[in-house]
C-alpha cells in the first residue's frame, strides 16, 4: 500500500463517479441487485483503490460498479493509486457490456469483465491477489449466498491473499448478526481470519428498508494456507433462497438484448437464461 492516503478533489471524484452511475444498467430487484448510494461509492472506491494498490483484483459480482469507479479514478489521475489489474466476474451480461464499453471509451486497459455465475466452477483459480464481493446478503439462508461468493473470491486468490466482503450490518436487526457470524465462521474454516471490520459504512437505494446499511469485512489468509486446488460447481442444496425467500438460484445469466450505451435501456432489454436442471 502507499504510505499515505491521497487528499482527493471531491468535486472531481463525484463527477467521475456520476459518469459510472450513468453508464451502469438499472438494477433488477428480483435477483437482489441493490445499488449503493453515490456518496458512499466515492468513499468505497478510494478505500478499495488504496487497499488493493498494485495488486491483481477480482470482483465476484459488481452491480454497484465499484470496479469501474476504482479504475476510472486512477486512470483520470484523481487517485495516485489503484490495482494493477481488475477483472469483474458477473452473471449479468448488461453489466459485462457496460464495463467493457466504458473501459474502451475511457481507454482503461487494466479493467475487464467476464460473464460468469458463481454456481459454476471458477475459471481463473489462483490468478489474483485480492478479491472484492458485495453478494446477495443471505437473509433467508443464514448467509449461504455470501459464503458462495466469498469462496469464489478465495479460489481466485488460490486461497491466499486478502478479501473484502460487503454485507448487511444493522444494530437492531437479528439476521445481519447471524450472517456475520456464519460468514466469519466459514472464512475461518477455509483458513482466513478477519483482519478488521468497518461497521455501518454504506447506504443503498432500498425501498423496503431504507435504513439498512452494510459493512466492510476484511479477510486475510493464514500464511501458507492452501485448500482444494480444483474449483467445483456449487451443490443444489446450497441454492435455496439464494436471492431471498423463495428466490432460489435458477438463473444462469441475465442476457442483454443489445449492448449498452449512455442512453437508458428499456425495462425489457434483458432476458433470463436458466440452468437446465432448474427450469
């Protein structure tokens, strides 16, 4: 990491993030796509850029487009630090298109995206040094959806390195506490420990619970940690209530009907592609 955090021009940073927000597709609530508010995106992007400076960083899902914010702030010279390589793995083809088109327009060579569903075996094991994920928060499955995304990030890093997991955090509700507990336990079982936690960091455009926040959970692998070398598909028993109550993981991809531009897409500009065993 750099010795000191940068003093950024806040107006320039917010304007840059607004370009990213304008570029990303609309969220689909039925698959738990909920976007972080813009001010929090600025703060989060600077934090991630500093934390992953000079590292190869994998995003396991990225509806918020924090990956694009991190890359663009560095490429624009607003931040003097950031990852050397960013690859986003997302099952929403609209997101993949929007990231690739933005990177091409802004000449950001170290930003890329791949169409991928976390249910499938991970295609690039041990290629990265850091991972970031803001997964479905697991209210209805005791955090199992969080664990799946987190495990894919660990595989991306060869079960070494460090990760940042963004999950629900609330001082009054019980279920976020349970998910934090099960996530920390699962990380420990896989040879990771919680190096630090930043509580109540982010707000979201969430109509049914506008006050719900999220935290940053920083994980670090124990020295010499090694787990299974070969990535495996997720078993069907882990897919129940993946995106909320009665919302199992059945959809393989959100397929885009056209590449994204800066113009807002229509509501029907996407279609689901399901796994054959869940249709």
